[in-house]
């Protein structure tokens, strides 16, 4: 007997990056969040907006013209995209037209203009704003009286600093604009890794690697350059490489390798 059933369509190739698949599933189920609370808007405006204005001169030195989508407006757009998890330019434009975003008042702009600005806007401007804001946020955290978990308080009392190191392949770029439209798959956006302060959860250092297939261990030389003597560094198994650890013996660092599967600290080596 002949099987007359039509063959199943070949399923799309699954992403090899686990966290990216999770983000894609989450995005398909999540609608854009409501506008942030007024107090949050006030705090973001108080901290980020002055740092943005300080970069306007650099904005002009780069030859960028003062348009409707100027530096303060673009920072408000990008920050809102992240905070409210807006993944469509059309939705971003609609919100800017009808509500305004953070300190950017409502204004008429086209989707094409926003898409072009997002593609060509220098990433270094956002990096400079971040580097300006982080020390201020760290100072504010130190002024708080909120109690820390017992383990964290003990570590902070016994080490010069306690840092967490982790990296991630950035979410796939959406094929919405420009040359990416004809691509068969969503290309990954590269790899980012960061050193986070265990107490404040704020980044101390952020690095970016354009190669999305780069291994976590390629960041070890950069990590070693910024660690202070007497530091405790926590990292996952992806960074396990004893060669750079033994080379740092004279610096007085401690390393803790977090076994993710066991959800516990599997070893701690004091160098």
C-alpha cells in the first residue's frame, strides 16, 4: 500500500544557543509592558538624563546633526526598549507618537527614520553614558542600609572585592531592516561578558566580542588586568581553565567555581 500522506514540512533549524531560544519563546508570549511607574521614570531621568546631556558635545564632534531623533531622544528610546521589552520598531514609534518615552515628549516620527537611526547611531555614545552612570549608582548603593545575605556580607568582609564574571551570546538580531532582510536566519549579535559586583549587582566592567562563537575563556586576559589583589572571583564552569589561574598566583586572588548543575559552590581556591 502506498503512503499518500504528505510529508511533514522540514522543521526550522533550532538555535544552538540555549538562552536565545528561551528569549525567543518568552518574546512570543509577552506583550509590551505598561509605562513604568512615575517614581521609576523620575529616578531614570535623574540619573541617566544628565549623563546624556554631558555627551551632546561628543555627539556633535562625531558629525551627527541635531535632528528630531537627537541624542537625548535616542537614549530614551533605547532605554524604553530594554525596560519595557519592546521588540518592534513600529510599536516603539507608536508609543513615541502617543505617549512619549521617559524624558522624550510625544512627537511625530516615521518608522523608517527610527530604523535608520538605530542602525547608524554610534554605540560608543551609549557606552560613555553607561560608564558615567555606573559610579553614581555604586555610590548610591553604598549609602543604603539594606541588609545583605549572610554569605555575601561575610565575603565582602573578608575580601577586597567580590565579583561575579559571566558572559552571554547576545540575542539574535531581528531581520527587519537593511541587508539582513534576505538572510535565511537571524544572525547572532556577538558575545558580551561582564564583571558584576556581588553586593550591588552593578557591572564593574563590560566587554564585547563581535565573534558570536567566541569561547568564554578568551576573556581571561581582560579579567586579569582589572582584578585587584585580595579579590574573590566567582565564575561558572565555562571559564574553567587552570592555566590563567596558576599564572596569577602572585596577585593574591581567590577563585570560586560555581557548579551550575549542582546549584552550589563546587570548589574554592585561594591563590
